[in-house]
């Protein structure tokens, strides 16, 4: 089976930095564990790019966005050609429709 390339957009990196800067103040071990879990989960998309579920919200479905739930975080991505493009990695409590900027 062919491996798919994964690309995290700058906003996804920024999401991870912001989230983990906050958590790091409380518990360094938990931060490292959660970051490793997110990275390992995203790496699964190299082999199974359609592992995440399609979003049903109309404005996001039109762009064929998918999401992967990783504990309390949600990674939003699209499969474009042979590449998984990760747009955001957000806490599940956030208003992702507005944060993704698609209306």
C-alpha cells in the first residue's frame, strides 16, 4: 500500500503550540503524552488517509473536509491528490466552523 504524505499547515502548528503552551504550565508529562498521541494518530493517515470521518456541515462537506478525533482534540484535514493536508488541530470545545474560516 502506498504511503500518503502529511503536511501540517502553519495554523495547525500554531494550534498545537498554543494548546501545549497552556497545558505545559500545569503538567509537562501530560503535555508530552498528548503531543505524542496526536502525532502518532496523524501518522496513521499516511497509510489510511480516509480514516477520519467526513464532515457533514454543509460548508465544510463541500470542500471534503475530514476530521480525526484524538481525545479532546480534533484534527481537520483534506485529502488532496496523494497528500493529507492538516488545516487545524483544535480542542473539541472550540467553534471549529468559524475557526476554519468557511461559511
